[in-house]
C-alpha cells in the first residue's frame, strides 16, 4: 500500500510555510525547496505522540540514537557507516556550515564555492569570516551536464587565494552527483595544500534510481582527515521547519573541531526535529522511495513538456533531488526569467542569478509536487511567451 499522499491544492494553500505564504493564491509556488507531499506516516506518528504527551520542552542531549539512526540509513543506502560518536547536532545545515568554517579558516581566508550553487553559500561564508572564491562548474558533453573544475580548485588553493572548499554534494541546483573518482581527486588536492572541505550532503537521500552517491568522508583517508559533512533529513523528508542537522567527522583532527563547539550550538536544534529525523531515518525509507519515484516521473514529464511547449529551452540533466534547473534563455526574458514568469505567468520559480552569474537566463523549478502542477506551470509559461 502506498505511503505517499499528495494534498489537494486547497489543502496546500492552508499551509503557513514560506512556500504557501509568499505569494497570492493565483500564483503557482514552485520556488523554495519544500515538498508538497504529506509527511511520512512514521514521522507524523512520532510527532503526534510527542504532542499528545506534551513532550514539547527543551532538547536534551546529546541523544546519540538519532545519530545511530542516520548511520544505519547511510550504511543501508550508500555502504558508509559514520561513527555516531563523531557527530554533533545543530539547528540546520547552514549553521553546520558556518560553525565549521569558523573553526577551519582564519578571518579573511578564501573559501571556494562552485556556482551556480545554493545562494546561502555566499552569506554563510561571509558570516564565518571568510571570503568567497568562485570556481564555477564546467560544462561537459558526457550526459551529466557539468562537473567540478578541479584544475581551478587546485589553482585557488595552491596560490593561497583559498583555504577551504564548500562543497555541495549532490549539487544544488544542477542535480549533479559527483563521482567517487572526482571526489577522491578533490580530496588529494585539498590535502596537498593543507585545506579543509565542508560537504553539504543534505540532498544525498534523494539520488535518483540507478545512481550511486558517494559521501565525501567515504572517499579516502585524505578526505576523512580534513572533511566535515553537514547532513539532515530536512530536504528528503520535508522537515526544514523542525530545525535539526548534524556535523559528521571521521578523523581525530576533525572530531576535535566538533568537540570545540560551544554547547549552545547543539542546543539550537529542536526536539521535534530530532524526533522526526530519527523516525524518518529508521522507518520512512519506503516513503522516501515513493517520493524519489514521483520526482523522477515529474522530471520526465517536465522534459517532455519543455520540448513540446518551450522550443529552445532545456532541462538540465539531474541525477539527484527534486529541483530542476531550467535554461530559459530562448524565451529572451533577460537575465532573470523567473521574475518575468512570476509577473506574466503567475508561476513562482527560483531566480537564476541568485545562484551566481552563471544563473543568468536560468531558473529553478521545484518538482516535489503533483504532476498536474508541473504541467500547469509549463503551460502558463508557454502562454506568456
């Protein structure tokens, strides 16, 4: 029996989250990375039990059982079992990134990011005292669309322009899943130049069928020596509002970084976030598989509709996640086609230039929704040409 339920549009409009409150009701919201799907039954039950018991107080910790649940999930899905004793928690992946960078760079050090990339990477780096060094992805003709510019990373680290790498693994918004060989080469480069890597792996549970995900800390001894991963079930299980994420270390050196965190960092996590993440990683894997299948069907639908109704436009090939990167330059709607789509078509997409200069002429579309919304969105955009 299916565990996945997609609420009606009227039900969704009753939600009070950013996705459903940022725009008027005549707008189709397909921008921010929230799912429309109803919560996984196991997660809903865990939260309902806590509410019924009045268990709404301060988070206690550290509760290693949620870390063990993630370790079991990672072992099952990716053949990698991180040590729960080398994990710490916080409110979200952004906090994990900022607090880690604060401890592995000096003020003013360069931090490599790889645009087009998740927009908060710029302010995250600056909040940590770093300076953004952009090493954009490079286009490929191998069916993957893009890959890391490892030669550019080496140049930035070797010259002293940068000290650390902020990695998006898998990559948002391109949906690129880095190969083990690419990550191993990155680790060798970073270790050779005495750098550090913070790997944002929040989209990892959402790799598409037939695609193998490689956790950065599973790549090599070099990666384990200098890398810290940021993980959470918030994207895969739609738990962002519950506030929980984890730092993961895999060496004495990086574990010392985690042990240096003030206790306040851990207490910023939410009790409901901890309960929901544990239930998700332990008991919602079947639900997650249904989500992935629904998203993959939506990607296929989107590609067909774009080919049919938006000639000259394209959907970037994605191997992970539910966020589609759209090349809309053929519409001739300028650098920010999402702004035009909102005004003319009443479809809210994520603005391409927010992901870096490489996003000019592009937009990001959220496909964690009913297929009818995907079709309606494309038809509205096509009618507004």
